[in-house]
C-alpha cells in the first residue's frame, strides 16, 4: 500500500476546516494528506482522480455503530466508525477490543468504545485502562443507561483520570421499563408499552451532575427531546465538557412513522413527537448537537418481522447518513461546511483521531461527493447486511462517487 | 329493540374489508351494518333449533396465542351454529417464542387453506402482522393492548338493544384503560356512533393523550358517573394491583369499585356492563353485577355469539361466492 504512487484529487470543491468551500485539489503521499488548496496540482507519476467539480470532503467518521458492515459504510462514504461495545460477547476485555480495532483494516478503521461495565450489566467497572491501551477510543454504557448513580460516579471519576470520554445512553431505566414507544397519542392508539419523553431529560440531568462532579467529558450519543437538548445547551453554556449526537431518524421522523406497527421505525430511544423533532433541528442549527451518526444496526427479518414490541430496535443507517444530513443543508437548517463538521471533524475530535479534516498531515481519508445526485432508498437493494430502514422508497440526494482510505481507493 | 333503519350499499360495498383487525378504519355505517347483520342471529340463538348450514364445509381456525375461555368459546359456538368446521389451536405464548416465529405459524395456517382465522395474541399489532401474510379473512380476537373489535361490536349491540340511540349517549368506561384493548376498541366504536365517552382511571392506569381519541378524562369516579347512561367496568388484572400501579385491591375498590351507592349517581336507567371475567367485590359489587334491571353482563355474552356469527358470515361471503361479494367486487 505504502509503495503506491502519490494521489492527487483534482478539479473539486474542497470542504476545508475553516468552514469554506473552495475550488481546488488535494494531494496525498502514502496514507497522509500533504497539500490542500486552490493552487495544488498533480505531479508527474501521481495517480490522478478528477473530481469533476464535485465536493472533496473528509471521509465520514461514524460515532456509535452497532455492527461493522463494510459495504454499507463504504457506500455511505464512511471511512471510520466508533463501534459500540454491544457486541456478542461485549467489548469488555482488552482482547476483544484489540480484535475489533483491527477488524476493518486496511480499508476501514474501527475505533472500539470500551464497555463501561463488565458484560454491560451496569454493575462492575470493566478493565477500561487495559482496553484503552488495546485501542479503545472512548467508554460507552452501551444500549443501556447505568441506573446505579454510585457506579456512574465511579465510572466518570475513572474516565476523568484516564482522560477518556464517557458515551452514555440517556434514558432513565426506571421510567422506561419495557417501553418501546414514546407516551403520546400514537402509542396510546397502537396500544404499545410507552414511556414519557422526559425519561431522556431525567437521565441527562443526572449524568451531567455526575460528570460535572467527576470532571469528566461526557457524550450523549442520541439526544432526541427538547428538554434533553435544553439541558445540554445549558451545560455547554456554563463550560462543561459535554457533547451530543443524534441520528437522522430523529430529525427526519416523528412517532407517526410507527403507524401500522412498522418495526423498521422501532428505534432506541423511540421516535418522539413532532415538537421534539423540531427541537432537534433547532439544536443542530445552534450547535448544541455536535455529531450526526448513523447508529448503524442492521437487523434481519428474524429481528424485525415480529409484533412491534417483540422486535429489536435499530435501523441500518450507514447508507442514508450522508444524504439525510444533506437534507438539512438543502432545507437551510445548517450550512454545507457545518454538515461536514457534524459528520467528520467533530466525531473525529471526540475520538481523538487525526482524521475528519482536509489538512496537511491528516490521514488521507477522502470522499468525493456529488451532493445533488438523486437516488431512491430501496431496502431490498441495500449494501448493508440487512435493509431495515424506515426511509425505504424515499427519494434522497447526495451520493459518494469515490472513496479513499489512507490514500488508497476503496472498491 | 331498534329495527334496522339504514339503507346500505349493495353487496360488499356495505362492508368492503377483507378481515376485521380493528374498529379503527371502519366507517360508522359499516359498524351499523354489522350490528344489523347480528340481529338475525340474536333471533336464531333464541330458538330451539339454533343451527344453520350457511358456512357448511368451511374451516375456521381459532388460533389463540394467549389464554382465553369465554372469547374462544364464543367464537367456537358462533362458527358451529353456522355449520362451519371449527378447529381450535391453543398455543402457549412461551413455546411460540422459543420456537416457531409468528410469521411461520401464520404461513402454516395459511397452507392449511383455512377459510377464516380468528387470532388472539399478547402483542399489539400481531394480528395485523398475520393478516398481511395470509390469504383468508382474519378476525382479531384481541391483540395486546391494541384492539378487540368484536367485543366493541357486541357491546354496541348490547347497548342498542336497551337504548334507542347512540347519539349523545353518555358512556363511562372505568378501570385499567392503559392496558385495555377493550377500552380502545370501545372508545373508537362508541365515539364513531355518536356517543359521548368518558374514561375513568387512576393516573397510572390512564394512557397518555387519550383525550386525542375524543374522550373526556376523569380520575374521580363520582364525577365520571354523574348522568351516565352506560357504565362499563373493566377487569382489573390482579397482578397489577400489588403496589406497582395501585396500592391494593381494597384501596382500588374504595376509589373505583362500582357499588349500588355509586351507581345511584348515574342515570336512573343506566346500564351496567363488564366484559368479564369479573373480580366481584373489587371493580364491581355482586349486587350491581347481578342487578336484574341494570346489569347487561349476561346479555353481553349472548350478543357476543350473535355478533361473532355476523362477522363470520359477512367475512366469508367472498369465499362462499355470495352474489355481490365476489373477489372483484371487494376493494
């Protein structure tokens, strides 16, 4: 790989770290970017890729996925993903973290998130320092919230000492119980076990208090309600090291999508009310939300072709992450450069990896993107290992035309 | 008794649905049509010879994935009175969960060429899931906390026999609204027919935003009963009363038990209904449940058989080739 000739991607519009989008080229040697800018030109012997006026952007960094599904990630322009510890068995030992960290190379990099507790049971702390040294790039509580406040405090103190970010799932376990929907008219009409949306704000309030006490950095993987986002906004304003993420489902859909018991719309946290969807849009616009991720969780018919409450939550999101985020740009919610901060730069800095930006010295993870190219999501023909998307048949715009990982062309 | 007063469209246009998964999606005239259709079976069931051969040769499968005694029996009798071959398939939920998936079970039933399948399942939406996969009509005999449409229809039939008109009729439904499919189907059915529905329960047993279903919400049983024409009590599941939702059975009775004293605050001719089985002395006192002039509880059981006969008759007309109900006529 390192013996390959230098790569120059020419004739594109560069998505630059300073927030500008300018015509130019990027030149890479080995697995690094060496030059970016309007005056960059290819040199003799370079491999040259003509971007034909399309966007030249950093490869997407997907923070918080549940499966490594390379074809889907590559389709979606994703070159790195932070893997949730909810694997079988859970990523709660250095050996499994080390294995996961190398599982995608060379053309896809996996950054495992260490399980906060043994078996993700929320009781005993896992060997976090050993996992960090084995390649873990953060700590995650998994699909669950840690109910015991004492355990959470000790976790946060330990994470602060190791200077690692704790990624938490914000749903108060006591309120949620076996709920699969948000309390409201939809859940009431469908007769689904439901929990109030306030379960999220309760969990965020407690976790913020604990993180502040412990002095640790905390990341809420999916914040989906107005009340929860208000808490994050206020914590940021007083200078806390807090970040928030979301997946496109929560700014595209409300609980109306669960009509007819559509299990592809069974997500965790559950889809919220329309008013919360609008709050997510506002939080994306004002910077309260730092990360947009896919939450990629491919689930076959054995998990989804079941009565709603018996089905597994989750959606295959890797392929739709980019086009759905670009709808925010098209609708004027955010600018194009901001979209790539949410998709690339912010998650990369959360992971502490030198990627997510087009600048000299960074990893040559580059996506060439036609932001206007229309296509239709088809759950039957997805690259993912399962087609469980609530966006089936939806027309979208934005598609990756070429992808480079560490300077090498993918696919 | 109210005589049928509607003129319905001919043939399947009167009830253009393949199955009966819920009251949601039924137009008021379609509900009236089913109620009218049931009247002939009420008559028949009161005769000495109460069988017909209308459905002779048809196979009806009662697939009950959740325990039931009275609903299963009611469907079985309804099928047999119409001359169908009725097969009961009782499936313990646990064995299905461990082995065969619901879809596989549905495909199996479909491959047996049943002419109608009656399903009860503990999960909301399960009946719709099966209905989407099989070729024959599917009747929902209760899915989770979602719907129990034949119960709502038989309750409406019961009310119609005692009261002239649904318009403006005040119906109070009291009990565990949160977990009740009977309540949901009854709310949809009665509001659709023009009744004014009140729901009454402690907050823990009241689903969120239920007022969006066009009902008035009460926590005070006395206020909910005031001027009511019909009082519908729901069964309280005893396992929910061990401190999780309600402190104790006697405390529940103290606030929400239907006693003769409380009943006196409703209309003097108010009907008392209960889908059964009752917890006597908890949600309803015996002297109310057995009140000769007021209690409709045994009438509900009687109407249940007639109503289910009507459903089986109407929904199998297509397969029986009844004129105006053939394949092409249906939507």
